[in-house]
């Protein structure tokens, strides 16, 4: 499964489970999210009656990432992205900020984002993600 496949899907929500930096061969950043068409299932998970798919998203490497609790996010109408819960930004203030505050390599970097029900996760990377279902 590719991230772009998740970007075009509609009609579901995701919840943030965790983030790790395992530093294993081929994986520098791992994010776990739960996905469901029913918001209540995400709120009661891990109840055995909840219909939730857990996804593991692995980044071979990354430039930066940020996790912010949803209550503290600010909506910016000037930004542009594709997707709903899984997003790829075409224009973002976060990416602009990182460009101004760091020495980024001259590569094909992308701003990936996870708009979870209680968190927003932003990742800047040049690498193709590896996405696996783990349940």
C-alpha cells in the first residue's frame, strides 16, 4: 500500500497511536495510527467490538517531524494539500518554516501529514514510505 492510495481514500478517520525512532536497517521513523469508518470505534479501541485497522507507517529516513495535540493547531487557509486524513502538502507554512531554519538538502522533499482526531502529525522526507497493516 502506498501513501498516495490513502490520500485518495475518503470516509474514515484516524487516531494517533504512537511514534518511534527505531534506528533499524531501513527504518528511521515509525508511526502507528488506527483507521476506521466509525469515529466511535476509534474512541473505544481496543474494545473487541471496534472495527479498527492499525497501520504501521515506516520512513527509511526523514528531515523532521512534529506531533501537536489538535487543540493547539491553527488552521491556515493559505496552505494547499491533497487528501483528508492522510495528506500530502503542496504548500505549507510548516515546510516553509523548516526551509528557513535549516540547511535542507537539494532533494525532492515532501510534506506528509496525518490529520488524526486528536493530533496532527507532520513529516518532511524525500523517501517512499512503507505502509503495513499490523492487525
